[in-house]
């Protein structure tokens, strides 16, 4: 059953034993192969290598990370991220005195299985797909949206496989179902209240939750200031839904709150249903 794929991990917990200081938040086995999410809180000293089967998104939470790509070193500090396309040689190294704390997202999943075998290989990727975002920078979309919905990776960046947003959950998100997309949430600051099926969980800084598709859930603000999170959607497209909601905002609220009945005509385009029991 889909509800059995629900995951809630405390800070420092790992789905599988990994070489310290690495922890696996969600692997290919957890996400039906859609993505893997790895957290690293230490040295990032990886020699030149190629991932043949997946793209890698790196989001730095603390420290300074150097990524050697296409003949130059890119310096990433807290809040910056980069997409490393499959089939292109790259290397990573710690540039700061303090360890680097970063999230590594691979799409499709499988990083946890492939990492031991990663090494020099023939390049067969598209270097033009590489991008780097400064802190606060977002991927361009159809319209400009509030900073609370910062798209760091869009579906078009990953062949539709996933989207990643840095979000502030300042308003409660009513109960709904994603009929196709799994949702992963890593809490950066604050506390998020997650209602999933018939349970309610408080998810705090450093914790991760996986919400599989097909099961009703809701998200609520549980702290002041409101929680800031990394939100992963796979398949991608969540950012397009947000854009549609921003445009329709005056017409989808009742009493200042999102109205599930008014939401559903828009949500249906993205295989989402609001107001489910």
C-alpha cells in the first residue's frame, strides 16, 4: 500500500547504513525509483567522476563547497545550489575550515547504489544543462511568484522527473491527495505539522518526511516564524501549479483561506484533489 511508504526520519537518521557522515533520507527503494536524497555533514572531497544514469542537485546548507565542472571551480556557500547533469565529469571539495553540510538529490534515484562504483568514465552528457543559483535566486518560470515559493529546480530542468522548491509554509495547506507525485520535505527551520492519513506528526529542523502519492495529507504551520522547508515533488510540475494558484488567488479563497471547491478545477490539471476526507 502507498501509505506504507510513509517515512519520517529524525536529524541524523538514515534509511540505510552509509559511510559517515552521510545519511540516506530517501532511496530508490523508497520512492519507486523516482529520486534519492542524501545528507552529508562532513568533508566533500570527491575526485573527478561521472554519473551515467542520474542528474545530481546539490544544495548547500552550511560551509563552502567547491565544484569543479567544465574547467572551472564554482564556489557554493549556504543557500546556493547547482544542477550537475548526468554524463559530465565533475569533482567536489571542501573549501572551508568547517565541514560542509549539504543535501544531494539524484534523479532518477540510485545514488546510494551507484556511489561506490562512481569513477572516471566517458562523457556523454550535455554541459549546457548545468546551472548554479546564488542564495535567493530562482529558476525562471512563466510568471514571478512570491519568494516563499522559490523554485530551485523545475520539471523542465530534469526532464519532468522532479521539482525542488525552497518554501516558507506560512499558510495551512488543506487536506489533499497527489494522485501521481510523491512529496518529500526536509525542514530547514521551524516546525511543520504534517497530517498524513489518520496520523499527525510534528516535523522540526533537520527532519525529513516522505509523503507517497495516493494518500490524503495536509500541511500546517507549527511555529513562529513559520517553517522553512525544502520541498521535492516527483514527478515535477508543482511549481507550475503554484504559478496557476498565484494568478487565480482572488478567485480561490473564501474568508481569506484557500477553498478546496474553488481549488479543484485548477488542481485537477496536476492530478491533485483537495477537500478529501
